[in-house]
C-alpha cells in the first residue's frame, strides 16, 4: 500500500474481522459504515454532527461533483477537505454507479462513457483517465476505479462484457500517475452479477492488479437478497486479507450483519439518510414509521436502547408532529438517529468480534430487528 496508507487486521472471529485502516486524514476502525455525502455533504447533517458519531470516513460522488461545482473549483478551494471543512477521510466513487443508474442518459463503449448531463443536457465524456483526474482534483483519500455495473438479472453476455470492460478500465485507472501533493489509495471493483464462477474469476483478476483495496460492486441492484448473502459468504473470505474489503451500496442493518460476518470491512448506502427523510427510523428492534397514526400520542423515544440526541430528548409523538407538519427538524433528527444506529451497530460488531461472540451477536440482533419491525417481515425474495 502506498505511503500514508496502511491496513492492519486486528482480530478475527470466524470470517468476521476488525481492522485499522490508516489514511492521510483519519484512522478508520473497521468494520465501518460510510455515510453518503453525494454533493460533499451528508444530507441534513453538519460535519461536526457526523464526527460526533465516531465516523471518520464519508463517501462523495465523482459524477455529481464533476458536473457541479466542477473539479477545478473544488481543487482551487483546497480539495474536498478544504471545500467542505471535513477533517476526516473521503472516499469518492468513480461515476461507475451512474453508468448503471443513469442508463437512459449515457452511451457506453470500450473507451468510456458519454453522458448527457441531467442538469443542463450538456454532453460530458467520462473515461478511466478522466475519472482519476477528477478524483485527484477532488483530493479524496480513496479513489475508486471506473467500472461498469450490469443489472442483477443481466444476461450472461452482458455480465461478461461488463467484467471485461471493468478489468480493462481498472488497468487504465491504475496506470494514471498520482499527484505528489495528494496521495490516494485506489480500489478495484469486482463485478459478475449473481454468477459465482464469474465473481470468483473477476475477483482473482482485480486482486492481481495491485490495487490498494478491493470492492464488491453490482450488489443491491435487483438480485434476491438471500442470493447476495450466499455470494458474500463465499467471496468475502476470498478477498485479499492484507487489504481493505469494501461492499458498495449495501445496505440495511441486517445486510451489514451478514456482510461483516463474511469478512467485509467497509460499507456505504443512502438508505439511512434517505429513509430518515421519508419518515422511517431504523432501530435495534426494526423499522419505525413515524408517519403512522399509532405514534400520535406515543411518549416513548424511537428506541429505548439508543443514546443519540433524538432518542434521549424527543418522543415519537413529537417526531410525528414535526414530520406531518413539514418541519425540517424532523428530517434532521431522523437522519441523525439512523446514522447513529449504523455507527453503533458497527462499533458493537467490532466489540463482538474482539470478544469472539460475533455469531451470537449477529443472530440475536437480526432476530430482534425482524421480530419488532413495524412494517412487517420483509419479502424473502427481496
């Protein structure tokens, strides 16, 4: 791993592990969850509020910052750290997810991707070299290589094409010279949809490239959740032990329990912030929908086990009132609570791994979350 970066595995319990990931701006204790700050801001939260949760690594989006305010502007203002005043570490996605999510606005070929901006319709060209140039200008601690994410139910030929292209682009990304003033770790991305043989083969290919970390992409894009868990259980332990392992875009608290049990170190997802803004709290006993009338006179906190500022001060009744009345404070409090839960969940997982009790911790936590869920048991097909 390049200067300024280091990863050390600290303890193991089965396939689950704890670690210490050192970056130029922060030391990240793993397993860890990265809140998503697409535009350089975790929605509704200040940098100080994020740091108070113990979070030291957040994710920003290359594609969106490339369009607005532009990489040159961010670079001139001190990179993401100077621009946002976040004193922890940043990971930037390469724009690869937008290759999947904005499929109606892009054309892809072996050289790169042509986008029609969703902001003003202008034509923009993203190649592996441009993706790395933009991420160097942003100054993130961790830069992802450009990849192509196929649909979870994509045909065999489509998945194979995405794997081939992702490998070729990874080699081009890793060949781009680094800036001396802003060293970055560069992570490769494994594709392969739900085909285990494809996934294993692509993992071997990406891991052989000498990238500083390895990520699993292309999950939570329409495949059945039980299938994802089966794949993680096989792939996680196969990922390089000496490098950080990252599961991209996943997921629910229960997803994290399964991922951690499979040896994954890093996670990100928009779910805790997006669901909070839509009136849903994620708790140790499952989901709570504050919009429901049952909470109109409920003086209990969202979660008796939670010590976040929301739960230690406000009732469900007050939160429901704020949300129904359209008060911004409701969105802030629910977002803060959800992110606090993820920080506490990963901290509790680290403690359980260290104590050698992770299997029982994960089993009991998942059972409690499913049993108390207000919205009913999840569809096993999803």
